[in-house]
């Protein structure tokens, strides 16, 4: 597939929207841009023939739009259930489950988390989508997830620096690591 095939061009648009999303310090604006980016991502993956990723991206868009207004465990659980059902229907191998799992953990974050922990769980989701995109051959998607990871880490560090005492809120990240990056400016 060429660098400027229709599928890849749509992926580049998703890239621009995704970068815009993760530059946001506001959780609401991040969710809005993420919802729009996920719609474009769904089109990108259907053009690439990756139905598990397409269905997860489409459901992620719907989820993010709902999360702008609602923060319900029940709604999040229903979306996770639908996502797993779509995975059963479309995933044909382990790689097909990467976007499904990524979307499921992002659903938990989007409905029930805020601030630094929210972004840490989204980072884990990003890494699963990155693996999916590399396997699928998505140029824009791979660049998007790499950029999202870097931007999200940067935003987490900025948020930790501007809010002392939040270091321990990032699951799986040692407090000393964040303190060290905050102290050294890296």
C-alpha cells in the first residue's frame, strides 16, 4: 500500500486529530478530540481491512462522546461488553485482540478516572494500539500512537510538576521516577 493511498491519507488525518487530543490538559477537550479522531480511525481501519480495529475505534468514538456527559460504571461496563463481543466476532488471532483490549482499558479510564491516572491508563491503551498499527501496516496510525505516547508522557510530567503531591497517582510508575524527571527537567 502506497504512502498516499486513500487508507493512509485517512490515517494521516487521524494522526493530526490524535495529536491535538493529547495536547489538551482539559479532560473534556481530550475526550472530544479523541471521539472525533476515533471516527476517522474507524474509516482508516476499514480501508485497511482490519475489522477488529475498525469496530473498536468506532465504539471508542461512541464511548468518548458519551463520556463527555456521563461517568457511569454501568455504561462503561456495557461498552466493554460490546467491545468484547465485537472482538469475538472479528478477531481471528491474538493481534486482533490488541485494539479490543486497548479500547477496554481506555473505557475504564474515560468513565472513571481523571488527571494523571486517566492519562497513565490511556498510555497503556496507546501502546496496545501502537502494536496493532505496526502489525497492520498503518503508517499514520503508527505515527499517531508514537506521538500520542510521547505527548501523553509529556503532559503527565507537566501535570505532575504543576500539582505537587500527585506523583503516586500514576499506577505502575515509581514515584521516584516522576520526581527525578521533575527535578531534572526531563
